[in-house]
C-alpha cells in the first residue's frame, strides 16, 4: 500500500532515504519504523497480518504527521513469499538505503513450512538471507561515495546458548524450541560475517545487534507456556523504543562504517560467542543456505563485491 509522500527537513538523518523494515507491525520493528519516520525516511514496513500492519501504519502516520510510510504483507517463513516481496520492493523502490532484517519468532513446538523447512530456521535465518540477496541490486544502487547502503540484522544474546548441528539444520533429531531460536540467532551473526566478507563495505555495510530483552508480544504465540515465559522476560525487559535504539543508530551512524560484519550491543561493538566467531562453520551455513534457497548468490552479489575480489 502507498501513502502520499511529504517532504522531510533536509538535515534530518534519514532525509531522502528509503528504509525497509521486516517484522514491523509490533515491538522493536514498529518502534524502529517510528524513529525512521521521525528522521525523515520513506519507510516500507513489512508485516504478516494485513489488518494489524495497516492499523500500525495509519496510527504512526497520524501521530507523526508524516505520510512517507507504506506497508507490504508477506509470510517470510515461505520462500515464495520472500521472492514475491522482493520483486514488489524492487519495483517500488529502485534504491533502498537501509534494510532492517527484524522479523522473527520462537516456536516451542516443531513446525515445518511449505518448503519442508523447520519454521524457526526458515523465518529467523533464511528470510534474512534471501531478502538481503534479492534486494542487493537496490541496495547497491542506493550507495554513494562515503555513504554505503546498510543491512542491519537483529540477532540476540541468545546466540550464546546455541548448539548448532550443521548436518541437521532442520533439527529433525533433537528439536527444542529455545535451542532452535538460539541457533537461529547464531545464524544471524554467521550470515552477517559471511556476507560482510563478500561485500565491498564502501557499497553495502552489514551489521548485527542484540537489542536487549524487550517488552513485546514475543513468545506469546506459544500458548500458556509462551505467556509464562513472556511474564518472566518482562521482569527485566526494556521498552520497544529502547530496543530499537541500536538498530536505528546502526542505520545512520558513522562508527559502524569503520568495519563491516560486527555485532553490537547498546551502540557498542561486542565480541560474540566463540562459536559465533567460527567463520569456517559460517561458510558451511552459507553454502547450505545457497543450496536450500537455490539462489545464484554470486550473480546477485556481482555488483557489490569487494574490488579486489572481482574477476
């Protein structure tokens, strides 16, 4: 859906920029959309539920007085839906300055998608992977000297609890909802590092972050057990606006430009877990992700690779 654009102040941090946010109808994503909008961006918010996403968009436009807000609907656990979304976004936005990969969930029971993939893996990892690669042409097109496009991947401190088995990414042998979630957040960091190694940082900068334990509806999709977990999390939770702070900051600050592929907490680069720094296994995940998505990754990245890597 389209909204009528308005003109942002030229000194606004996101003036003239296009930002795409997934998981945008609630929680961190919705708070980030509000901040991007206030900063002068044209924002496309991606949600799964049309009524909820449209209501969130209309509320934010009413509150902010800005109309540079559009929305799109996609079930990002489905690869066909990610491809369709990417096609629509490339048509609507030939230039995308910021891609905020934020969509994610935890499922305490094992579910398999139409693609035959475990749902947590499909949504929390493969949607980041596929959407980032398919939107790479628009990201490269938006880059300018000293102003690369940015991909910001919302990971989590939960990655420290990951126990990945690369020979069983779909967790057919030993499924646990928390482990699946922790693994997916590790995969976000592995993806960030692997992608950064392939990109010219002057064209596309990519970072990952832990937003904090945020007071959202996260985990409440899991019935009574999920609601009990949510109550425990809320004891130490921060607000969605606080959770969105580092995400939005990474989208415009100069500090992240010094090195692509890092992991951030509270606007500060942090060393992720030892497993998260295992770049050999990160490359194995990359190879398997390419096979599962059937993407021609090399072709999609051709105009974004480091100059010294060009053939």
